């Protein structure tokens, strides 16, 4: 007679096995299946974190300022540096702080696993320095494009201006670390994305304002040129807001500087008679568009101005701001500090 199986449904005399023996038999086979599945899963995980066969050795990979973890992992996968973008993403999110990834240009002398890549991105690769590019607060997109064309290789200033048409004020000023070769579309996208990430948290306060977001940005862009410190921006913001409420012309020189493409110190009295929607001496209310790209300090000054009873201000020859409640006081300030 053949030997009985390890966990038969019946005993040798033909009687059914007990429920416990049936449970043990099923558990035994389930354990075998689970072990097999676990082994296959571990083998797969080990495989997808290893370097791809054609890992691009000695090829540049750039992490730009403001790039998200998803964008970075997808770009690495597309360039052939990892077998799975999800695996690297999981490593960065579960084992590290993805906010600590360093913007830089990376060159790998040998294939690296997903774990090793994560470590490199957290340490940075400052031997391959990026270009430090400053987009100044209040700077117009025209001047920004000119400077970018002088700093970034292959940058097309005209293409940048075409891409950013109608986006003055929404190209966020900041210090950016960029690769030496950076295109107009890439810079435009980066500046707009940074605007969204930096200005987005202010939108609840903007919603409570009497101005729209566009109007807030226009007024903030004026502040960038009319005032030069957080304190003066708060004071001037209150004055200009009160003028808007009263229907009084803003009478700011900065908007004429923008439309005539002249420095403030070169404006003539006759320039204030130029027929333009940007002429806030001839037209009530705000100019039709921002006159530059304001930073957070100016935007916050519009949202939280410094209350006062002043309606007039000047910047004296000594660089100090002088305020006045009446036009007569304003005239005295002009005589005392500008002549």
C-alpha cells in the first residue's frame, strides 16, 4: 500500500480528517503560496532599485530650483537613470525629506542604485555649479529677459517676451539656481510656478480684500518702484489705497517710468502730460497692468497697509520719506526736501 499523503482528507480507515487537520493543511499550502509571492515581490523590488543596464554615465542631469519630487523622478526615468520613477519617489518620501533635494547639475561617474541617487541629491553636487540668477523685486519682464540673455547660454530673450505676454506681475522675483543652458520656455515656466507656490498661500487674504488679485499685484508693482523699505511700502500702500477709495488720482511717477522706459530721475514735467492709460496723473484708478513683478513684501503691504491719515508722500533728496495729510503740508515738504 502506498503511504498516505501528509494531510489527506481521509484517514487510512476511510474516516474524514478533523477540522484542525484540514485547517493545518490549508495553512501549510497558503504559507507556501505567501512565501513564493513574498520572494517574487522582494526579487522585483531588488531589481527595480538597481541601476538600469544603460545607465547614462558622465551625462549631466539638472535639478532646477523649484522642481517637484514627481518632476525629478519622472525626468530621471525618462533619461534612463532609474528603472522605476515610483521606486525612487517612494525612497525619497519614505526615507528622506524630499524638500531637502539640492538644485544642482549632477554627473555620475558610475551607475548608481535608486538609494544611492537619493543620497547624492540630498548632498548636492556643487562641483558642477549652477548659475546664480537674481530676478529683482519690481523688475519688468523686459529687463529680466535682457539680463537672462546675458547670463544663460542659448537663451532667446524675444521668445521669452512672447511666451510671457500678458504675464507681467506673475513672474516671481527670487534668487534662482539655474543650469548654464536654460531655455526661454523653461525660465518662463519656473517663474510662473514659483509665483503660484509663493503667492498661493496669500489667496485667502486676497479674497477678503476689496481688490481683485490682479489689482493687488498692480498696486504691489507700483509700490516696488515708489517705496524702498518694508516700512515705506506699508505707508505708501495705505496712501494709495485711500486715494483709490476717494476717487483721487494716484499721481505716481513709476507708471510713467514703465510706459516711457525712462528712469525716474530722467522724467520731465512734460512726460506727465503724455496721453496713456498708464498716466495716473490724467487717469483715475490703477494702470491697466502691473508695471513689474512684485515680491512678497510689496504684496503683503497691499494686504496689510500701515494705517495713517496721510494722503501725500515724497522721497527727499536724502532718501527719507516725508508724509503729509494736506496738499499745503505736501508743498512745504517739497520745498524743504526736494529743492
